[in-house]
């Protein structure tokens, strides 16, 4: 894989946006920079030729990592913003793992993700049987 100029540019934009998102206290500024960071990550992973699952997994980790310090800020807007990011980040992990399992069949990672998906389906089925949901 050759490193292109656009990959480096969008990677730098993502890194600067992430650092600023982590250091600023205003939830509005965090939201704007977080969106810029997500876009830069998506473009950088696309230019690098990575699968969409990797982009989604990076976005999930970014949401969780940005959300945790936001909850600690005393401002109510920042707390709500942080809680939303943490919930969204955790919810994104499961589809990202599913997408990675599809993109990497026959590898150790594929075995882990297939096992996790099957375990998640079994766990959800158990809950449906216990609580009687349709």
C-alpha cells in the first residue's frame, strides 16, 4: 500500500480534530469538531482502501473516547453530549464487528467475529425465550 498525499492530509485533519475535540470544553465546539473528525476518518480509511467495517469500528472507538471525558464536564450540555456519544459508540461496535467478520473470512479475526455474532444471536434468542418477546 502506497501512502498518498490525500491519505496523509485527511489523517492529519482527523488527528487535529480529535485532539481539539478532547481539549475543548464547549459541547457545541466538540460536536462540530467530532463531525469533522468522523468525516476525515471516513475519507482517510476509504483512500487507504480499508473496509467499511474498519471505519465504523474507528468511529465507535472515537465516540466512546470523546464521550467519556465529556460526561465528566460539569456543564449539562457536555454531559448529555457525552452520554449520547457513549451509547452510540457502544451500539456501533456490534455492527462494526459484524462487518469486519464479513470482510475477513478465514482468519483468526473472522473466527472471533463469527463466534461473537453467533454468541450474540444465541444470547438474544435466550432473552426472547425468557421474556416471551416475539
